[in-house]
């Protein structure tokens, strides 16, 4: 009997446990179910859907060469998936369905409904697609709420449970004709920056580890330098497997005579696991609720003009505007800039962090709900292990520290291209007028005082 492998946010053939294990039990038939209206409700960006479509076409072509059938199904909502899968399994005489679990609430509920509906099919729900997919808990069997102790335990489990990447599926016989997928839901994306193929993702991983991994800690906070991996779009779609990521880090750390266990980029991957596991342990995070219950009482400001200025990169704070324009133009933003721009919206404009969270997802090619939610709640001081409420980023100081010559600002804010480095971080009013660059939409000092006062006045229990 045929084994069906259901791809979701694990769009790859390399290091794929469901593909590898299913093929040990019989011939496999791979499928993907697009749910455009559900994705729209979840704020999946056109850019991310464009990359997803490119990844699926790459997979379909490679599976055809291996004689493995691939089917693309479509329906509107997750609620429609169980009936659609039941019909597919009957038509294709499927005996077993294999997939990797996902962490968000809606996806989890969908999978439970599928398991109930497919009463004549054996369902294999494999562990989550994480570097450490075992529950990472304290000695008292509680989920961690602070990252550093989580990370120490995570490292121990990773070292004890590490395994080699799974091999790609084996050839199933005669090659099948190539098919052109109808992904009408796909949007435009920067394929020059992120080609859609798995080979491109793997090459980008190797190049980063070989040439940039060693200096990542020193260089990663400077947005004007090409020092980060820019692999996050591939990670969001699961085009790189966790065991492949670990193997790459271990290999290149060995080449560079460094201990892989203390690699700073690996630590960033631990943050991804941390945020994803929080969705499992604290379901309210899936439902637009802050982790800290007392912060539900924060009286956020209703400032449409300020919000629009932030969205358009016209706040009058050059580093914030450069960051937002990078997002709008490329679908991606440097991580240091994500913190600066999120802090600006939630702490200085004092606009509800959930509006920023949604805007980021609407634009990001690497929009991952868990990481995006975790990052926004960290910046807004509402989340797990968040920045203290009295920590309010000073955009000008951040700009002077991490873009000292204004190289990044000049790239995305051309109005300021000829402004000297000493003035570019906060140009004087007259120079702004000459350049056609806006005055600041908020006074930093007063906004900081107001934000601290608003949080300080909250009840400490709820």
C-alpha cells in the first residue's frame, strides 16, 4: 500500500524524517495542501507565498525525476483539510499518512481533526521540525520562561540526541513527466536574493558557515555589513532541515578549531526553538494575548498618523526609516533593526505591538509566527524573558553605534545620501528641510518617560 507524505512548513527533500521513514514502509506519494484564505487570515506575506510556490515547484520537479508522484491540493481553510485528505487517501489507496507536527495552535487543531477523520488510514505524526524536538523543561517539569537556563538545558539535550541528516528519498523507478504547478496564490518575491530551490538554500548555508560563521558574533549587529546568514526565509519554509543545520555548524566549527557547542549562530537557532515551544506550552500566545497578563491593561495610543509614518519609513528617525524601507523593498529586515523598529513603535509611539506584529508578517518573506510574536513581545516588554519595561531603545544612539558612518541609512534613505556621518543619525531641522526629510514624529525623551510611567502604573498581578 502507498504511503502518503504531507508536506507543510518542511519544503525539502534533504533531511526529511517523514519522507525517509515513510519510504521504508512502501512507495510514497507526496502531497501539499494550499489554503490561501487561511494563510491570508494568518498574515502570510505575498513574498513568503511566492518563495513557498517556488520551493514547491522545485520539489515537484525533483520528485518527478525520482519517479515519486506529487499532488498539489487546494482548499480555503484548515477546517476543510480533513475531508479533502480523506478523499485523497481513498482515491490513491493510501494506507499510511506521514507528516511532521507544527507548533501553532490552528495547525495543531487541524492535525488533530485529520487524525480523527482518517479512521481507515494509519496516521504518523512525527515530532516537530526543531533542532531539539523533545520538551525542554526545568527539573520540576515546568517549561522555561527565561532563555538562558533554557539554552543550557537545550544544549545538553542537543548533545545527547544529535543525529545525522536523513538522506533524500530513493528513486522509485521510471521518471514521471514534469508538471507546472498552479500556485495562483503566489506573490512577488526577491528571487535574486533568495532563489527558490533547495540547492540554493544549501549552498547559501555552506557559504555562510565557511566565510561568515567565525566572525558572526562580532559583525552580526551591523546592518551595513553582509555578516548575517540571511537564511531565515528558507528556515521559515523549512527548506533546510535542523540536522543539516547542525551538521554544517559542527563541520565548519571543526574546520575553524572552534567548539560548536558555543557557536553564537547556533544560539540564535536555539531562540527559534524556544519561541516555537512556547506556543505549545502557553496556548494564549497563539491568540493575540501577551505572556505577562498584567500588560493586558496597557492603554496603547491610537495614532494613525504615527503608525503610517512608521510603516512608510517616514518617522524622522533615520535608522528606523531605513529599516522599514528595507522591509518594504526586500521583504526582509536585519535582526538588530527589527528590535529598534519594534521598540520604536511599541515604546515611543506607544502603539499596540500587535499592529506591528501583523505588519511585519504582512511584509516579511521570512514571517514565522513564533519568532515574530516572540520578538515583538520582547520589544514591547509583554512577553517571556522580555526586555524590562524601563528599557527603551534610543534610535539615535543605536544608529551611531551600529551604523556609525551611515552606510546603511544612505542605502535606503537616499534623501540623506550627502549628509555627513556626524549629522546623519539626527539631522538638524534646517538640513532636514533642505533634504526633504521629515522632522521627528515624536520627542524621544518625553516618549520614553511616558512609556515607563505607563508600565510602572500597571497592577503587578492579574
